[in-house]
C-alpha cells in the first residue's frame, strides 16, 4: 500500500517541501557547487526512480520537489550574482 496514495495530496506536499527546502537553501546556504549539485541531482533521480518502481508515486514527487528546489536555488544564485 502506497504511503501517499492520493496524487493530489502528494502534489500539495511536494509544493510545501519545495518551498521549505528552497527557503532553507536561500537563507542558510551561500552556494552549492556545480559538482555537488550534479551528484545530488543524480542521486535524487535514482531515488525517485526507485520509489516509482516500488509503486510510491507520491514519495517520488516529494523527491523530485527536493531536486527542483536545488535547481531553483542554483538559478537564483546565478541570476543574483551576475
């Protein structure tokens, strides 16, 4: 039985996770190096794939929300330091 069976609820949780992680990154982390970002994204996509294979689509959305927040943080840093 999936941990988050309703995809609409999982999507709302993913939005909350995205905003929380992005807020923490912007406030407490100066910058994430590109090599660390690539390693984190590869790991996060592998974890999301494992969740999908296990039937945990909601947890996969949460995992992808974390990846999206790191990408958004990188874009924010790039745009503000030009």
